[in-house]
C-alpha cells in the first residue's frame, strides 16, 4: 500500500509534517527517525486519532544502507532532517539529501520528494548577514543546504524544494503567507510557523503546480481574516504559482 514518508520526523518541523499528513491525507504515514524508541511514543501521542496509520521506523539519512526499506512503497517523501552538531551539515543537509534522492530513484514509483531547505541558501545571498551567521552556527550550513538542493534537482527524481523563512513554533493559520517561485535573492525573508511549513510541504507532495520548483515561503503581517482558513490560504498560495 502506498505510504507517505517523512525523514527527520523526530524534529520539530518533521513532526509537524507527520501531523499534517495524518490530518489531510488517507494514506499511511511512515515517520523515519534514528531511534524509534526515543520518538515513537511522542509521535503516536501527537498523531491522536490518526495513530493507527502511523508507522515509526528506524532510518538515518547519513546511512545509505538504511534507506531502501524506509522508502519502500513510498508515494511521496518529505525530507525534514537536519543535523545538530557543528560539523553535521555536510553529512545531513548535503549528502543526506543525495542519499535519499538516490534511494527514491532506485525504488521507483516515488511521486515527489519535498525538501525542507531554507531561505537565503542561494549563493547570490552569500554576503547576507543572516546567511553568514547561519554558516557559522553550523559549519557551512547554508552552503551545504544549497548543495543538497542541487543534488535533488539533478537526481532525476520529481521534486519540490521548500525554502521557509525563520521558523517559529506558533500555531498554523494565523497569518497570510507569501510564496515566491524559483527565487534567488528573496526580497523579504520573514518568519513562518513550522506548522505552516508543514502544510506547504504536504500540499507540495501532490500539487501539479509545485512540480520541480523551488518555493520560498514566509508569513506576512496580515492576519487571516474571519472566514479564512489555513486550507484556504494553502489553496490560494498554490493557485498563484
């Protein structure tokens, strides 16, 4: 049976992707984490009524041998993994993306890989102070994120790259969102909630407008008005692509 797969499901953005998939799709969701014992209970509790469709399995994007089982029967894949150590970006954000793309290509049948990257990854932003800061918080983080994007684009696997602005833990659907397609220098890298990012990623898995595109997305200062909803805002965004 087709399944949607989330890598990095134990992290704050990945777990939001799992919840969104369970809320708006009918397929099983496979949450891939390095240590299922450490994350399984928390993910199942967050899944609520959808927990019967949730699979929590072991997998590591830095270990190519662990990936074929993780992407078996995958209809769509969301890559939300991110390294934690100072030197981790090359292994996770760069080579880890290539490992997942290669596994998906070998598996065949994967409809799309959605990569959670970041605004300002493009080298044209190399002197932007935020990019410089993030490159130093973790060694060459933004350079390796861009290399991971390029690996996915060149893999031959259908893809969407989602570049969010600064991530927050606010609830989904509080503000209107802005999306820019295939941007190099983002004009206004504002913030966005992880839950809103998850909604964008899940829509990008299947929406034809998102195929093989790079989407820079962030929140605005304009709140959603009465009668407006997150689902409606997502439909508006993708209708503008």
